[in-house]
């Protein structure tokens, strides 16, 4: 990023300026000490040899002292040049290392904002479409208007839950400690399936009920992302299987769909924001990035495996509590 490149150069310049000030200061001290030592020795040598005329040294000896001072200055200048060049490289590397955590935090924040915008856009689009459809026909029956308002209210509740969850996630990416509640995971999943396009293609394999204690809005969003991606990236007539298996300490949720699949080289990157594989532009994009973030925050793990042209399976493992 240009911002951090510029900041790195500025910080490196400050590091180098401080280094050169210290180097020049020590060069001055070394020059004065060395010159005093050389002058004292030459003075002693001149007195012993009788090379002192009046209060001044003999001319050849004075020239030798000047030449010595010149050589010392040249040596210190070369030393400072080496410090300038070597210190510049080291200062830039140190500046990069110093700014790395800040840049990483900035990139994480940017990803968070983009992911949040992507997820908030869907319910807003649904509300807008339903409202426009209702207003388009002035003779819309009251029953349909009531149904539209009820649907919009559901989307508003979802937006409220999502906003609360995203706000908490922005404060702590590792875990979602508040808003933990006990709920029926199977019921939540059934409601999700019934509210999504292509619901007739989805088959749920799960116990009759399954009580879990988790952050409900976060779990809902992760499953919704996996369902939406399964519907979007599979043929309109192909089946989608969603399985919930409870274990002693975890719950494992798998979503399987038939379709083009994901290339092996793309598979490690599908949870990265804006990553586009060779097979599908914009496939498995921002939603999966947010799902990965939320799963980590819930203390769980999400993974994917795919056979191109056959089956793609996403596996979500969450602590049962």
C-alpha cells in the first residue's frame, strides 16, 4: 500500500537521521581525542628532538600534523559514509518491521468493513425489492402488504443482530464473549433453509432438536453464507445436503453441493477476500471471508474440500459448550 510505503520511508528517514547524528557526534569525539593524543605525542617527540622553535613546532612537523588531521578526517568521513549506506538499509528494514503489525491491523480492518458491507447489502436489497413490488401495485391486498411488512421486520431484526455481532467482532477478532445464549441449532437451521432461494433443493440431516450455547447471530451468519454459496455455485436442479452431527464437545455441520467445484490450486485461498479462482470470477468471495472470521471468533474451525466437476463440501466445527 502506498500509505505504508510512504510511512516506512519517513520512519526510516528518522531512524537514519538519528543514527547519523549519533555517528557524527561520536566521530567528532573520536577526532578530538585522537587529535589530542597525536598532538601530545608529537609535542613530546619535538621537545626531545629539539624541533621546537619559539612557541611553534618545526614546519615539517607542523605539516605532518596537518596531514595526520586530514587523513583522520578522511577516514572518519568514509566511516560515516559506510554508516549512511548500511544504516539506510537497516533503518528501512527496521521501519518495515515496526509498521508490519499496524499494516496488518489496517488490512484486517479494511477486510472487516468490506465483509460487513457485503453481508448488510443482502437484507437491504430484499427489503427494497419487496417494498418496490408492494408500491408498484396500488391495489395490493392488505394481506400481501402485511406479509411484506412482516418480511421486512424479519430482515430488520436480522440487520440488528448482524450489526451487533459485527460491532463486537470489530473489538475482538478472536472470540465473541457476549450475546451467548442457548438455542436450538436444528430449528435455526430449518428457519434459514426455509427463508432462502432454492430451499426445495436442500435436504437437512439432523437430530429432531439440538440445544447449544453459542453466539446465535454469528452461527446464523456462518450457516447462511455456506447455504448461499452452495445454492449459487451449483446447477438449479442439483441437490444440496446439510448435515448436523453433535459430538461430546463439538457440533459438526457439513454443507455439500454438486457442481463445477473448486480447483486444487484455488482451494487454499477461497477464504481470502476478493480471491477469484480460474474457474469462477467472484466465486466463494466475501461471504466466505466473513464466515472464516466468525468461525475463528466462535472458537471453531471451517474447511473445504472439492472434486472439480463433482462435489464440494464445507465442514464447520464449533464448540458445543
